[in-house]
């Protein structure tokens, strides 16, 4: 009896096993659970639906779009999809790599591109988020849509300037030219912030003695019309009309010399204006950090404010020698002036409102005019401020341990472009120095950076070397001229490319 029961149990088990084998043969998916979600296999990435099928083509997964080829392999980088140029994130973890860029600017290979809500790159003259941009119209993949930076471009038959942040300059000075709200150059009389300016038929801002119509006018070095004063033997009335003082009328020789000088200045201005269409010289302001009673950092190697002036002066000399840019050295490096302190005292009433977003731009301009020790920042294409870094007490190494710390930059938190600063660091590395940390550090508290960003002018604070590191200072002492050449040549080449 027991044997018969045991035999029936074995027969039932074998029957069930045979049935499972039949089902497995008929439905292979039962033998092994199907793949679902993201899967990386042999270096390729796939996405499987809940039913185990590979996704193909353009597909939205979660909040992002991805593109898979006919074999289900996820694609990255640039893709031409029926004439629409799209970009899919090149790297990252599963689910992050391959994301299609939409409704945003994206830095790809040092160039900025804007992708619309469909993920297609935008080209031509466009208004994006309240600002205007000119995006390359080439049909070449990876070039089409690249935003123009630091260049004059002829748009709709008129020259317009696109700044370092890629947006079109509006209602501001671009070097010696003033552009209005539509970005075009203004010709003739301009009234701004209580002052009058005059630009000639080429749009160049005039300075000194200028004949306009049947009258002569006198403009200061910043192009502002002078009134109710006497300058260089000219009496200037309330309307700004300049006439020769009585004693000057008797000196015919001097008068003819002045006339010749005025003619030379007018010819030089015309020559500069004529160069506009082929690209006028960018203008750089170099600022040495600290001074005016603030010595900056200190170590056994000395005071920071002295080194900033030494290195800034070397950079200025080299920039002038290149002949590619116009350069000003703030107060010629005088230790009696610190641009940070000048800004701080003059703009104290709005200092907390200055962020770099441009919301108090007009107030910054108006208040700055009240302090003759503050340069017209809007006249410059780039502001370079030179400093020397320092470490916490525990990390100080004035004697040197054989390893340099290196150079780095500080920029404003809203500055989206810093490829030039990276290029400077790479050049310093090529002469034997080192990049400190990540090299580029964004700051929301750097005062001069906030002001420049507020005015739409590119700014960088170069931390040249660590003043309390013996290895850094030994290298600087031995190679400061080569370092200055590296900085100056990279900046001038970048601004004029």
C-alpha cells in the first residue's frame, strides 16, 4: 500500500515537471525575467519598457527626452534629425547621459548654444528671455547656433555689438560708441545722466575741442560736454560753446598749433572709426588689488599690495606691446588708491542691491559719476584685477615644501563665460606653474565683480600665486615676466579673435 502511494506521488511530480518544460519551450521569457528600465551592456545603453521591449527613436522617459537608434542603442552628442539640430548630453550616469537639451543655453566645447522647447538649436538674430543674441547661421553641425561673443555683427543692415555674456549691448557705451535700445550705434548728440556727448558720423565719441556746425565745443576725456568753465584758453558758456580767451587771441602761433592739433585729433578719430567695420581695438582696464591703507595679505615674502602693482605693471607693459588692445592701468598703480574702497564708499547706499543681475545698473552709473576716482567701467571690454592668494594659518608654507599651489580666478556668480580665464590658466601651466584647485571660482560677494557684472562688463580677479607659499613665490620671483606675458598675450589674443 505504501509503495503504491509513493509511486503515484512520483508520477504526479514528473507530470508537473514535464508541463513546466513544455511551457518554457513555448514561452522563453518565462525562463528568465525580462529586462526593464535602463540597461548598460557591452558599453552600450538601452532602455526597456515594462514588457521588456527596447525603446527606439525619440522617446520621453520621465521628464527628459532621449534618442535611440534602430537597434535601441541610446545616442549622445549632436544629431541632425530631419534638419533639426539637437544635442544629447554626452556623459553622466544612467538616465543622465543622453538627455536632450531644451529651453536653455548650453556650453558645448566652449561655445554657447540655445535649444528651444522642441530641443532644436536656434540660429540667427533672436530675443531670448528678454535679451537679444546672434546665433551662427551655418549649416555645419556643432557650429550652427553658436552665440557670438565680444564682436560687432551686421544685423539687418546695421552693426550691433554682442558682449562677453553673448547678449547684445543696449543703452550703453561700447568703447567709444554708444548703442541705443535696439543695439544700433547712435550718431550726433547724446544726453545721458545729465551730461551731453557727441559722436561723429562714424559714431565715435568726441573729446577735446570739436567743431560742430558753426560752433566749437569742448569735451572732457570721457566725452562729456563742458559748460561754464575755462579750459586750455577757451571760455565755455552755459550751452557748451567754446570761444578763445582774450589773451589767447593775441597768440596767433599758438592758435594755429591748437588748430593743427584739433585737426590731427579729428583725423585720428576718423581713422579709429573707419577701423570699426574690421573690428576696433578692445579696451582693457588693469587694476592692482589693495592699497589706500589696505596692505592685503602678508607673509615673510612681503606685502600683497606691492606685488599686485609689480605684476599688474608687467601685464600692462605687455598688453601695450602687443598693440592689439587699448589698456588703462588704474591710477597707474598708485598705492594711494584702491578701486574696491572707492566703489564701496561711493555706492554704499545701494551696495546690497548690486548683485550682477543688472537691476540697479542706472543707479551704479549715476553714483559712480560723482567720484572722479572711479573709471567709466562701461568703456571697457574687460576688467582684470590682480591679487595674490593666501591660505589659512595651518596651511601656510613660507619656506616651501617642494610643491607649488598655483593660480586661480574669481568671477561673479552670474558670469556664464570664462573660457578666456581657463585659457590663461592653461598658458601659465605651459610656462611651468600650476592651476590651483578647479581654477575658476564663482563668488556672490566679490564687490568689484558684482559692479562690473551689473554693468555688463566682463571681469576676472586673478589670484597670481600664494604669497605665503615659498614654492609659489620662488617661481613668481624667477618667472614673473614670463607669467605676465602668458596672461597678457592670452587676453589680447582672446579679445581680438
